[in-house]
């Protein structure tokens, strides 16, 4: 019987499951939505029970679509957003916000309620912060834990386990409390090379009770991604997922890191993970840069030891809003509502529809930058993740006139894509100055799948852009974990080239260089001016 593995990806708005063979061929996928509660542009909450329901439904649907015997599934890998799950001693969720909604037990990664706590932690300047680029983000878990302790002390006290979402899913599947080295290193300040959890850090920031307890609520056994957990699927989990009890379950990854795993070491690529930056382009974006030795880059998270590619250090940057920034731009334009209705009727995303229109307007993709027609965008609607680590940054749009037609909407869209490309270039250049250069960019995520997007990223950064031949690289990365846990491949280093292959290459167009250089200078000027204005006004308010 041919063995198969399943990769399960829990994103911001949906869960997806993909069924693969041991060579990385995708047989079937399925998707189920996840509910989200948003409030005030800051609060974002979900429910772990709803997420688990979506996981089970998507998994059953993918197996059914593939038409295989579920017994043939030998391994499962999970990836998820770096959201915080809070459970009591009975494994039931606790309300992370309004107590009348105990079903909302997840603080979503993009939730910025802990911004004050993050700023306070950063002012303390603990040495652990060296491993998050010098500044911790409110998207990370210790500021969120501190917010709970200060604002929901009863919930904090009753909580028996605080999980990263990936680790919640592996616990739900196997009963194992093991945490992935990826999650705790990248989002929880675990530094293996310096002894793991830092008692002094937790005591300094006001979470000393976690240290007093021996850190049992956030993880005492930390394992490498791909490690087989417990005895595999429990009977209850197997029934819910429609699979065989005992099926191997791997320690997981954060979603962006799964996309990076499936791309930077692919067959036919650079042949060296340090030469290829993984760019995961979805609701937000993440840049994943591997180095053989630790490289400290101000404003870029990490370096993280073996958090993605075993034996390599990872530097993680990105943009807090990427696909979401484009969506926001379209909502702001008078023609955006009509476009959304048209896209919905056509069964397409609005951004995809605009990308097709842009390509139809120009003789070749690199010429699309001219459609921006004097419009410039710094798309920092949700702050600057890197290289400034500034959650207070906000978007800048320059060059709009009175036009409200489809052409002006297209100009705004192209300018937004260019802005994302220039933000990516800024991260690449910052990392290079500190000793982490790259030669290629490997793109994964739905927002980067369109040929227009790939060409603009190549032209904006001046680097070659490639994609693997799998339509679902994030799912493939998770499937690699399951394949290693099941013994189909010896380790992740062997699984990467065995299950992933580069399928598309896109080179920067020299003819577009001058215009992109000018627009990049404009991007930097607008970004710097916005920061100076914000600092000047803040100083005036304090006086």
C-alpha cells in the first residue's frame, strides 16, 4: 500500500488540509473557514474548538477527495499562525477577552492589545531581546501573557496551559505537552544556546510566577520540528479526523516557517538554504533567512537556532500587513465596492482580478509599474514588522487625485504591490549590511502566486524570484514534517529536496530598474517623513 502524509495549515481565516505522497505530489486539498471576532482595530480573537472542528472537517474532506483508504495515511504535520491558546486544567478554553464568551480562548497573532506591555518590556532592555532584533512585538506571546496577567488575572491564574496554536493542535491530536522548538524559540523567547527559558527575563518583565512554577504552563520539553510525538493519534482524535489511531504526528511549525521549509531547500533551487530568502506572502508576509552562524540584525526577529532548517540559524522579518494591506487599499477606493461585487460574481479575488487587468494593459509584466502613474504607497497599515519593529507605524498614500474610476483603482493597486516590494527590498538590504546576504527570493503563499506579483517583486528588489512547482507550499512544508515523523525520510534536510522542486523562475527586468530605483527612493522618503511627523506630534503632546 502506498503511504501518504497530510499537511494541515491553520491560517488567519481558514484551515486547509493537503494529502501528499512521499515525493511531495499533491493529491487533494480541502478548506474550511474559521470564525474571527474583531473589535476596535486592535482585538482579534478565535475559538480553539472552532479551529479543531475546521481541522477535522478539512482533513476528512481531503482524504475523501483523494479517494484513498485512510489507513494509508502514515503521518500528519501541522502548521498554524502564532496565536495564543489558553486552556484550563480540564483542557477547556478560557475567555481571553469578554468573559461572557468563553468560546473565544485564542488571542490571534495580529491582535495588538499588548502593545503597552511590549513597549514596557522593550524599555527594560533585557539581554534576551537580542534574539528578537532588539525589540519584542505585541504579536509575540510574552507581551500577551503579561496583558492577561494584568487585565484578566483570574483567567491567567486558572490557566493550566498556554499554547502556541501549533502546539495546541499537536496536543489535541496526541495528548503530548511537548512544544516545538520553532514556536517557543520564535514567539516565546526560548533560547536553547543560552539555557532555554530565561528566569531573569520572566521575573524582570512581571511574569515571575511562570518561572516559580518551572515553566510547566508554557513547556518543559522542547523538541525539534518533525519529531514524532507521543504514541501518535489518540483514539478520540483519530475518530474526529477519520484516520487510524497511532498515525504519526510531528511536532509542528509556525505557518510561515512551513512555507519556508518547502521552498529554500527545494531541488533545482540555489542549492544552499543561506542563498535563498523564503518570502511567505499571505495576509501578512514573513521573510525567512537562514545563516550558518547567528547574525544579529536590529529590527529583524532572531537569530533563532534550528527554528526552520535544522542546523541553521533563522532571521525572520516581514510585513504585518501584506495581502491584507492590498485588501485595505481596495476598500478605501470609491470603486472598490463595485470591484468586490464583480470579483465575487466571477468567483475570483478582487486583487487577482486587478492583476489580470494590469497584465492586459501592458505589453509585458515589467511595464505594469507605469500604471501606478505617480501614486506611491507605504503599506504599513498594521505597523512595521521589520526592519524597525514599530507597531505604531501607519500607511502613507501619496499622489491620489479626484478620479474615482477603474483606472485610478488599478493605479492604487499597482502602487500597493510596489510598496510591498520596496518594503521587502528594505529588509533584504538591512540584513545584508549585517552579514546575511541572499541571491534569490522563493515566494510561497496565495498572494504571491500571480505572475504580475512575481515580476513586481523581482523588479522592486533586483533579485531573482522563484516558486516551487507545488501549488500549496505551506501545506507541503507541513507534510514534510509528517513524512519525517512517519519515517518516510530520515530528517528534514533529506525531505526538503526529496519533496519540493523549483518550478518557476522570474528575473528582474533591467529596463524597469531606473523607475523602480526612483520609486524606492520615494518609498524611503515617505516612510521616514511619516515617522518624523509621528515623533514630532508625540513630543508636542507630551510637552
